[in-house]
C-alpha cells in the first residue's frame, strides 16, 4: 500500500487544479458579462420581431398598449431597505405578441392587507427596456406562485394559465420614464469577479500543497529505501 498516498495526492492535485480552472472560467464569463452590459448601455434599443430570440440585457423598444387588467404585483421586493412589490403588466405589441414588462417598484404602504393601486397609461405607448430571462423558481413556502393580483414569485407558465394569455418567455425590465409613480432603479447584477478569482487562488493553493506533499512523501520513502 506504499503507492496509496501517491495516488491520493495526485488525484487531489488534479481535482483542485480543475476546480481552480473552473473558477477562473467563471471569472472570465463574468468579465464578458460586464463588458456586454457596458456595451448594451451605450447601444440604441432594437425593435425585435420576437423578443424570445433576443439576448439578455439587450435594450429594446416596444410599441403597443398595456393590458392593465392582467397586472400582477410580485411580493417581497425590497428597494433601499423598504418592502414593496414589482409591478408587472403585459404589453400587447403592434406586432401582435404579448410581452410581460417589469414596470417598476412600489411600496407596500402602511397596511399590507391593502394592495396599492397602480396607474396604467391607456392608449398607445412606447416602452424602452432591457431584456431579462425570468429567474428559476426560488425556494418558497407558498403552494403556488400566485393568485389574482398578488404573486410570491414569477412563474411564466402559471401566469399564462392564470390569465389565459400567451406571453413571451422573456420579460422586459422597463427603463423609460412614465407617469405612473413607479420606481425604476434596477440594480446591476453582482458579478462577483473578485470572489471567483479568490476561490481560484484557494484551489490552486490546495493543488500546490498536494503536489508538495506528494513530493515530500516520495522523498522520504526514497530516503528510507536508500538507507535500508
């Protein structure tokens, strides 16, 4: 069994090197995302025929009218430490598609049992926003995503079924101003580039330690066999 420490050490070294490389790749992906976000901020919005073919964070311009009676409020959304809702309303575009728009944030108010009234412009509107892919189902104690106007999280399939409407699978986060008293202060995503680099350095450090122990153990065994 003299070979066992060598095998374990080598396997541990290979594993930690691979984990370090994975964290390095994650950091590079986040750098690329940051660059894409900067480019998107300076580009003119596009007018897509199909929102589901557009890359996330791309700025778009949609023209159409709001379907106000299908507005929902997504609960437990915090802005500057204050609890509130994200207001989401489908937009019927001139091309005939229906896109769910995250219009902004509104406070819960003093009485949580009373949902806030949302002002929705009538007639034709033009909305400029950024394309987002809805987050996967979060951990929740709720049996269902939502009911009526109040929702705990956004589930596109559940929304389409609840309101009997065929919506695009991507949503749009509104950036343009509107006379609706909603707050549109969307935070940039936490890229965590330095965190990935730190993890990579730790894994590479473990790999170096494993390699050093393998070499040290081999040297000791060689000395022992040489003196015997």
